[in-house]
């Protein structure tokens, strides 16, 4: 090997090491958008590359990850803007975008996608200021949020999306129409069948009202329950779950 070939080989090796190092640094510098407060059963995260990892209490959540709960699974997530999201069993929920800079920063934006299953959420600070967007997309319709406690469940048998508002308001929209729900609207609940406009419901449908928030005040308080959990980061719910809904009203009492 002559000196010129040797130099080129060394240069290629240096470039490869630089690219690997930069990729590692980039991955390490990616900021979490939230963390797991509590899990039950099987809960996993799949990133944009298809890599999966098991989740437990205190696991971090990142943008572009899909959270999947198993047949007996449950997950409760706290996001960086103080929003709380509870995922029911057999749910697939993706965080497409979640940008929160706080006051004085760029306009915040949260775009999520309910692929299947259902969720209930107490929204945080994103969407409270002009120019910000907080939205949950589904295959049936998009749910625009205006600072609220709301719920959405996909019923595979009926091939329909059901949504409800317990505080604040939402707008359910697809190519066939839209409907306002909650504060100042005529309805608090809706049903959207595939290819049809959303319609308002006068009563809470049986698909809703079954996702309860766990009563997890903070990590220190929840640590006391770890002696019963085996210390594996997965909370068994002893003393943590509030079956009457805890942070929100599950009796179907909707906004307005």
C-alpha cells in the first residue's frame, strides 16, 4: 500500500468514526417529551426506526414514538407541558410531534395519532395561546383541542370513533363535516363512522367513561408502593389507582 492509499484509507476511517460519533451525540441530545407515571400489563414503545423497548414507571417518552398497551395493559403519561394521558388496553397511540418551548418561545405544537384503542387526557399548556396547535388524528376524524379533559375510543366492531368532553371543548373534523363539542356547544359526545360526518350524541355512549386516571401525586409518594411492586418500575396499582376517576369525573357529567 503506497502512502497516498494509506492516507485515503485513514481519511475514510476518520470520516466514518465522525459520523458514528455525531449520530450517537444526536441521539443522546434528543429531549424526552414526557415520562411514564404508571403502567400495568404489557406496555411498549416503538420508535421511528421500528426498534421497541418495554416501558415502566419513570421511562422516558420521545417524539415519533408509538406507545402500545397489551390486552391487559394500561399506561399513564405525564408530558412536558403538564398534560396527562391515560391509555386503555389494546391501544396504539403515536406522538407525531410534540414541541413545547414554554412562554416566550416559538409557537408550541402537539400532533398525536390514535391508531387503535382509546385514551383519556387532561391537556396541558400547549394550545392555550394563539398560533399553537393541539390535535389528535385518527383514521375517522381529527380532534382539535381547546384546553380540556376529553376522551376518545375506537370501536372496531362498529368501525367508529367515539369522543367525549368533560371540561372545555373539542372540534371533531373530517372531510365530510365537523362538530363542536363541550363548552358552548350543543353536544358533549360524538360518533364518527368511516366515511361519514361526525354526529352529536345526547347521552354518553357505552364506549366512553371507562378510562380512569390513576391517582399518582408524585414519584416520592408512589415510591412507597414499590415494596409491593417488586421494585421493577412497573406499578401494580396497589394504592395508586382511583377507580372513581380520580382527577376527572367519570359519571358522564360533561361540560355544559
